[in-house]
C-alpha cells in the first residue's frame, strides 16, 4: 500500500497536520480515491508505532488534528528504499507507479525520478518479453494465451505512460 | 557477430536522421530497433540493408564493408544475403501469391519449376498455401504480409530486415505474421532486425536497441555501445 509512503513523502519537506496531509494528498494524486480522515490518522498511527514519524508539536490541547507530525530518520530511510524499489511488473500497478513518481518528484530531484522510471521501464519490458514468449509457445493453452494478452495489454499501457513521463521529466531537465 | 555498424551518420538536407549510431547483432539473434517517430529507425535499417549509404561511419556484414560497396555490390547482397519486409508488403499486384514469392529466385536465376516448388513450400509453412493462385488484391492485409514474408525468406537470407511489418495489421493478424517470422528465423538461424515503435512487437525480440533523435537512447535498453553523445536535446 502506497498511502503511507505518500504521507512520508509529504512530510519530507517539513511537519504537517493530519488535515493538511489529507489535502496535499488529494491535490497531488487527483486520480487516487480521496483519503478519508480516518485513514490518515490510522496510517499516521501505524507510521508512529513503527518509528517512521513522530508528533512534532501540539498546538494547544486538542484532538489528533491539532498534532503536527514529522518524519524521522528511519522514516526517510524507508522512503528512499521505497522510491528505489522497482515494482513487480503486474497489471494494475499503475497507481502505485504514479504515486511513486509523484513522490519522487516531490522529495527527490528529476534525476532520481528518471532513474526510477528507467529501472521500472526495464522491468516492465523484460516482463513483456517473458509473457510474449509464453504466449507464442506452440503448446500454450488458450486460457494461458488470453491471460498473457491481458497482462500484456496492461503492461503496454503502463509502458507508454512510463515513456511519456520520462519524456516530460527529461524535457525540462536543468530547470530544477 | 554477423552485422554491426559504427558511427553511422546520415542526413537528408538539413535533417540529421542518424548522428553516430553503433550497434551489433549476433547470428540468429532478433534485435528490435525502437524509438519514437522520426528518430531514425528506418534510416538505420536502410543503411544496414545497403538500401542507402551513410554519409559517414561503417556498416560491416561478416567481413564486408557494406557502406563501401558499389550500387551493384549492394544489390547483390540484398538479393543473396538479405531479405526485406516493409509495412505494406509491396507485392506485385499483377502476380499471384506463388509468383510473388518465386520472384526473387527467378531474378537470381533459379529455374521456373524449382522456384515455383520453393514458393509453394514457403506459402505452406506460412499457412497460406490455399492462397497460392490469388492476387494481392484478393486477400487480406495479414495474408498479404505473410506472402511478403515468404518472398523475403524464399532466398533463405542470413539477415531479415523488417520495418514495421505489422504496422498496418490488427493485433491477431500482426501476431500471426510475427509468430511465423520468429519461428522461421529460429529454425533457419536467420538474424532479424525488427523496426517497431510498439513495445508489444519489440517483445518478440531477444534484445532492443532504442533510438532517440538519431542516436542510441542512453536511457534505453539493449546495447548503448559507444554511440555519440546525447547532447541534451529537448523533447
Ligand atoms: N527521404 C527522406 N528525405 C528527407 N528527409 C527524410 C527522408 N527520410 C527520412 N527523413 C527524415 O529523417 C528523420 C528520420 O526518419 P526515419 O524515417 O528514419 O524515422 P523513423 O524512426 O523510421 O520514423 P517512423 O517511426 O515515423 O517511421 C526524420 O526527421 C525524417 O523526416
Ligand atoms: Mg520508419
């Protein structure tokens, strides 16, 4: 689940309140389902329990929405690890891919985002080749061919998006 | 290594189609050449196949400098060692499928009967034996491409050059052409240079050479050899 990592990414630039995190999340990832407040707080709770964030300051006494959270050193390490990890190329990972690229652009530089995109594209391409080999195997059963088609169609859509994103990220190279 | 090039440069007037491309392909290997429209894929294929000459750089097929051959020398190479398949099969409209496939053999001096037998056997291997007496206008695009593939392979070339061979076909028809192409290439240990902008087509290859603005894309897959510097061209 990438929500916790998106929150970590949003906290990378400084402490924020729960409400602020929700707004920033929904704004940055307009295609993802809006975050429920409850989910923001459960996620923050889990991150706090794991030592990845901590309460930074409490403005007056009040509910959890008054608490600003900040990312910890282990939290940053976790974020960097997540950003560096290639997603297993499978159908429907696109929204995780999207989250990762948005967060990479937020907390790292374009070069980092590019590196990730290039590695992800390589993983997708390799998988596409595997599926194509499986599908063209003369002994492949119809069901296997259809399943491969399904995966190929989705991976191909992802790949086109990855390439376009690479082009966009590369196009303004040097500005940031 | 059966085919390689180094430092290939080719311009059309002010347009630099190739700006220093290096690549190498092994015997029996299937190499996909990919990249966005206008990046120089077809120009590279034409230089490799001896259809056009580069302005600079070397094309080496086995021990021969293809770029240094005369027009006649390159034509001989294309007749005997190379096969070419384009997006639209470019079959001769007046000839039947069997006659189209037999044509390269007849041009090479093979006798009529022998050429026809070979043509029929290729049509059979490509699953279009029943179309032998049909003219291109009487069969589907996918069937035409299979006939064109037969014509490209009938001379048993060592290198097959295919430029968007399925670009005009729907998924299933394209799949049949690619499936036959890959299977026959493997059987004959034919080297294939497959130009495409479609990742699903490139996935049939063993390896990919990504081009961008006339050079190997430094972020692309496959070998990026010592192709010229990518001078931060904006896109
Ligand atoms: N005969 C020609 N005359 C003038 N310009 C040409 C010629 N052939 C190619 N070009 C130019 O050279 C560049 C590379 O063209 P090329 O056909 O090799 O690209 P491509 O990668 O095959 O593109 P596509 O995917 O659209 O087929 C383009 O800018 C093109 O306009
Ligand atoms: Mg072309």
